[in-house]
C-alpha cells in the first residue's frame, strides 16, 4: 500500500485595507499530512496548527472532486 508524508510552513495575513498591512500582524502556521492508496480509495489525514492556538484536523476518504469542462 503506497503511503505519502508531507508538511507545510506558512506565513501571511489578510487585511481589509491596504494601509493596514504590516509585519506585526502576520501569522505563522504549519501542517503535517499523510496519505495512503487503500483498497477503498485514497485516504488523507492532516493536522494544522497556527499562532494563537488555532488548530485543525482533517480526514478524507475518496478522490478529490474535479469539475470537467
């Protein structure tokens, strides 16, 4: 069963007004994820953490949706 492991580091922010943009208002975040090609379909799991204690946990079974044109 092929398995995959990955990670990400992110840094950024979002502002409503251009004049509000500043380095002091940015956030750091990161995530780790694992995937496997199971007999059912691909299985993905991930955990993310951001400054300020924000956390997320994901579990997904199946192929990602794709819009065809």
